[in-house]
């Protein structure tokens, strides 16, 4: 796995060992950032369930001003920190090893421009985290929320949160769902 574009282009990244994380493939990452490219410059990016940090690091490499990384795994956070050091992007990053719910409630003090949410597919944590983001007023009028989830994940709960899907990219086994305020 590597950084695809920007200041850290072609730098190889490490991933946590084992099967607890599922790195986004370069092909899917490229598709994701093709969709987000016009929003990345000088943005505040949040990478929830960060794993290796590859998505947030890609955002920083492409011009994001700041990125928050959160994961509750010590090994994942160590990977994020090592990858940030390798790419020389640590000065633009804020890294937390804690539960995502606690992080959302207590750590973010500004409305992000882009929030990337990639929970373990079997947990369907998006159904808990998205309402929490709304309740904490972290989804602004211009915020883009992207959820990486399994192909069968449903988002019928968005209507009650005054959110809507404005784009979806479907792959063989998963999808990226792009969400914004109505």
C-alpha cells in the first residue's frame, strides 16, 4: 500500500498485522480521492477507525490542512504515527488512541470539511456514529461524510437526521457512500 498522489506520492505505508484492519486498496482509494479532490485543498479531514491512517495521510499529501486520526487499537495508532513520520506529515496530524464515540464527543472542536468513516463492516457502527456526529454538530452545511461499508449496508436512518446520500461508488464487496446535509 502506498500514497497515490501529492507531496508524499509513492511512499509505501505499513499496515497493522492480522485481520483486524482491512486497508482500502489503491484502486478504491484512487476512486475515492477522484471524487473528493476538489474539496481536499486546505480542508480539515477526519479519519475515524483509521487503521493504518492511509486515507487521512492521502488527504494530507493532497493538500488537506489538518487531519484527525482515531482508532482504539494500539497497533493501528502505532502504524498511523509511523506512516505520518515516513511521509513527513506529522505536523499536520492529530492522533488519538481511543474509542471513536468518545473521540467524537470530546476531541473535535471544529466542524470538519470531510469525515471518513470506515468501521469494521460486521459492526455496522455507522448507525451509531453518524447520529453522534449530528448530535455533536460536527456535520456542517458543507461537510462531506464518506462511509466505507459492506455492499449490503443500509442508510434508511439518514432521513431522520436531515442527511442524504448524494453519491455512491459500488465495488465488488463494498462501497463508498457520500453523505451531506439536506
